[in-house]
């Protein structure tokens, strides 16, 4: 009779479990060796017993095989990460392209182009949008005009105030100059008078000259000149 099929479950008997572990461990190590030799494969086998004892086999060295395994796993992860990142960028680019096309289509509609495919509801929405934009533009225009007018008025007030200050300064300067003029200007403003005859000092001098004897001058000649002659000179 042949052996029956062994049920795969934990062996409760400790001795039987240890015996089974030893037999199957040796068989597994033998199979790993045969696989590496027959198929020229790089095989690494690591086994830990229930007590923590290590059993290993490596056709090219367990450490070298593990390093190769880690290198392959990391490269696979990097490739997977790069692929997923590329897909993400592609999806983002597709979304941006769709938004750009939608914006271009909306711009053409606002300019009155390509209105044929639009439905009545879409045309009504476009009309409301245009009316709202036009109202905002008019309001902004009124605000700008009011601001410009206020700025012009403020500039006029500043100019007027500066002109007033200049006029007051000029008036004060002219008044100061007028007060500093000499008093002879007032005498020049008097009315001219005409005097006939000699003044009293000239009359006294003429009388004294008449009383001088004519022979007092040398040679018996009188060198005295009359007052009217002096006045003529």
C-alpha cells in the first residue's frame, strides 16, 4: 500500500514535528541545489526553525543574491513610481488642455463667433453675461470720470490758492517799497508857484553894494557887479 496524503496542518506532537522539519528541510535544500545545477539558476534559500536556528543555501552566495534581489525590487519600485508620475502628469496636461479649449471657446462666444452650436439656454446665459460685463464697464467708466474730475478740481483749488498767496506777497512788497520812498517825492507833488522879484537876501546884498564907493577899486574903476547882473549870471 502507498502512503496516504498528509493533511497540511500544524503537527501537535513536538517530536514528530521536529522529525518532519529535519526531513523536509534537507529535501528542500537538496532541491534548491539540484535546481541551481540543472538549470544554471541563482538560488538562495533561507530557513529559520521554530527555535530560531538559521539554515541557508546560496548557489552564488546568499548575501550576493539578496543584494541582487533588493536592487531589482528598488528598480522595479522606481520604474513603477516613474510610470505613475508620468501618468499623473499626462492626466494633468489633459485637464489643462481641456480647460484651455473651453476658455478659447468661451472667448469666441463673447466675441460673437461660433454661436451656431449653442442652444437657446446657452445663448440666454451668454446674453446675461454680456449685460453684466457691460454694466460693470459703464460703472467703472463713471468712477474713473468722477475721479478725474475731482483731481482736476483739487488742482484748480491748489493753483488758485498759490496765486492768491503770490498776489498778497506782491501787494505787501509794493506797499513796503512805497513806504520807504524819500519825503522829497511829497514835495515834488506840490503845485508850482511863480515868484516875481528878488528874494530878501538878494535885495540886502544889492543895497550893500550900492553903498560901496566907486573909487575903492584900484585904478578908480568899480569892479562891483550889480545884483541883477549876478542874477542874470
